[in-house]
C-alpha cells in the first residue's frame, strides 16, 4: 500500500461514527439501513468523528406520548432529539454518545416532509443547534441547507 492510500485509510478510520437505528415498529425495519447510511453521511459532512447516536423510528402514537411526557405538548411531531445528559453514567466507549433522535416516519410522509432534512435537523440538535431565537434559527437553517446541498 502506498503512502497516499495509507493516509486515506487512516482518515476514513478516524472518521468512523456509530449510528444505531432501531425500528420500534416492525413496518419500519426496511428503512433502518437507509437511515443509518444517511446519518453516517451527515456526520461525515459535518466533519464529526468519533460520535455515536441512537435513532428510533416510531409511530405517531409513540411520538405523541414522548412529546407529551418530555415536552408537555399533547400532539405528534416529525422529529425529537434528546442530548445525552452531562453526567450520565455509561459504559466506556471510544465514541462520545450524543443522545437519541426519534423520527415519526408516518408523520413525515403524511406531511410530505423531507426525511433527509428531518435527520439533519435531529443531528444538529444533538450537536447543540437550536431554533429558539431568530438568530439561532437562521444559523441552524443555514447549516441544514449546507448539508442538504452536499448530500
């Protein structure tokens, strides 16, 4: 192996992230590989290395329960992200666990939303982006557009 190939291989190895996708409903099992691959690509485009995150594909009913329990909003939604708590005790790993993303695929499809955008949106929330103020919303939307243009 020549020097440039070894350098490329090393950079690929260092850019590995662990994204676990779980189909909470059986009907979403076919989607897990596509969402996993897309999520990994998003992390690479964001130049984020050594991270892990869990993505759950849930029904509208499950999403509504999560939204009601944790956000006090009694309605379903497209995507929710929950960052890993600061002092959370977890198993030692080479990855820095960012948290969890919940996607309601039925909601996303019913509202003709872009699944790629919803995944980017969830990942950006795990990385600290938000849309509480107009300034933060604009910053997050610009980053979303940058990533979507490169996917």
